[in-house]
């Protein structure tokens, strides 16, 4: 278990939530979010789904498709899902259009070669993809067009941000925006440079919150991901954060930013200098960020991707305002039980003492911090919360911190009918048993961890 990330303060969390109503929110990769309520855990009968389409560290001629329900543990959906009919596929960016199709746009050549086109393909199911066309970027003396990124603005317009260089200096890049001239995405406006970002910036990724456009862009000279803002998509941008401002380190590229279920923001980036792929979270509208964490299931395999988030039907749920017991998936004689205010996993049977049966019975209620999440009460009315990684029961003190510590998001478990409970305020951390004690630990992406963190709700012992 790694060092616990810094706890966002109550003020920081409230400041983050204050800007989240989606009437003032546009995410560049997910037009389906427009007009939705503020970020929240998925309702019963629905699930969150994140999708990425990275090219491979070992092969830039094809892409895999991965999906995740928590933006941390990505699982392979389809290997070699798309191979273009010619050339390469690098830096693939994905979004779901209003026609119901998923589209990718991508770099068409290796970094050594002249590359004046970007490619397009689409899919109805994220598994089978159809090549559409290669588009020649109409810039005089163009040398390279790299890392196209989708951005859907709050007015519904579909844009591609692409980094371009010209033959007079093939390694100095400038970000340009192309806007779709038709809903079929077959015609594009003339490219316009994003004003204010400056030369030699690549992999520019845009997020819009309220009326402000936030740009995350790699300074190709310094090798840091920088940050700037503007009131117009085309700029002018003011770059206000440079160097190692966020603590991500250097030799980082391919930023992609997504909003999590708890309202925080997560950036993913390719740590190509050390071979890892990282994420980092912010709860104060991009001002400060958590220590970067490597994605266990992707590091060393996936390269430069963007992420889309959807709410889809399905998922898992537990009946609220009812009592039940929770049985371990991989130790089927062991159940949650409160022991001296701590949550353990002892053996419970029909011959167990009535006190043990009572201590292994819990009331499931709506999450204190998010009614779509879950909180759990013991027989005396105390709530399960995490404290110093440990699952324990305390009286609700009415604070925001307690509410978040005591709220969990249901994710699909490792076996049919089972459920995993993700910490609301520490995304990617799950209730799991270790040495028959219940802890909140970060997922390491292994099947064993998924089993250790999976439980089945069964009839209450008491």
C-alpha cells in the first residue's frame, strides 16, 4: 500500500463543487455530459464507463480498447481493435458523437516521418472499427500534424485541436483548431492557430468549465505539461503555470482531463521518460494536484490516449433502507463484522453467538455525501467510514469530511451478483480484506485484489 494521498480540505472540496453545474460545463471529450446534473455517482441501474484507445509501446500500427468503471483499473476490451489500411496510428483521441457512433482521430505516421494528415475511424460498439479517411491539413509547407484531440464545445460544435509544424522548422509545433463544417464530420474549416499558447507546444488538451477554456499543453522544449486559460476557444490563452508547477515531473506528454464521479478532476499523461502512465487528481479547479500515481494495468503497454466518460445502463446496486450482511467472494464463510468498532472479516455461521450475528448485520442507506452512493450503519447507528486506511464505525459528526469518508460508490464485483465499494473521496481506493481486516486500499489491477474487494449482499444474520 502506497502513502495515502493528501486529504483535500473541506474548503477545497466545496470550492471544487461550486463550479460543477453542467449548465456551465463542457467537457471536450464527452458531449453527452452537456446539460446533465453536477457530477455524481451513477444511479441504481446505471454504471460509469471510461474508455481509452491507446496505441502500444511495442506497436504503433494498431490500438487496443480498454474500459474501466473507476478511471483507475482499466481492463482490456479488445486487443488490436483497429489497424488502419495504411500508415500508422498514434495518439488516438476518442469521443462519442450525437449520431451514436464513437470516433477516433489519430496521427498517421511515425515521429521520424513527414506527417501531413490525420486519420479518422468510427465504431458503433468500440470493438469493431471502420476506417473513414485521412485528412490533409491545409497548412502551407506543413511538415507534421501530430496528436489530434477532440473538443466538443458547449454550443455543440465539434473541434479537433492538432499540433502542426512547417518545413522551415519541422520540430517547432503550434496548436491549431479545426471545426467540423457538417454533422457527418467529413468537412472541416480552415485551421486557426490557438493564440497565446506560443510555439513549440504539442498535445494541447482543452477543458471548458463555465465560460473559461482551460488548456493543458506540453512545452516541447522544457518537457513539462503547462497550463493556461482563455475566454475563447481560439484564445488568446494566458499560460500561467510552467515548469514543474503541478509536481508531475518532466518528460510528460499526452494530457487528458476527465471529471470523476465525486466532482474532482483527473489528468492522465504519458510518462514516456520512465515508461509509466500516470494520473493525478485536483479538487480546486486545477490549482493543485495529487502526487502522480502510475496506472498498474497500463504502464509499459499503453501510449498517449484520451479518455471518454459515459453513464451506461447496467452496473450493480444494493437495496437501500434495508438490513443485510456482506459475504466475501473468495472466503465464502467469512462476513463483514464489527469488532471493537473496527470492520473485520471473521467466520460467521448459523451457530455463531447472537451478538456476532448482530455485529455482522448492517443497514444500507443512501450515501451521506452523495445519495447515489452508499453508507452503512451498525445496530447502534454508527457509520462505517475509513480512517487511516482502516474500516471503522463512528458517530456521524455532521462534517463534510465525515460524510465523504462514510460514502462509497458501488462498482461491479469479480463474480456475478457481487459488488465492490469504492471510497467516495479517494477514487480508486476500495474496501478490501487483508489479513481478515477491512481496509481502504488502492487497486493494483490484479484479479486477486478484485476478489479481495468483492462482496455479496445476503440476508441479514440478525
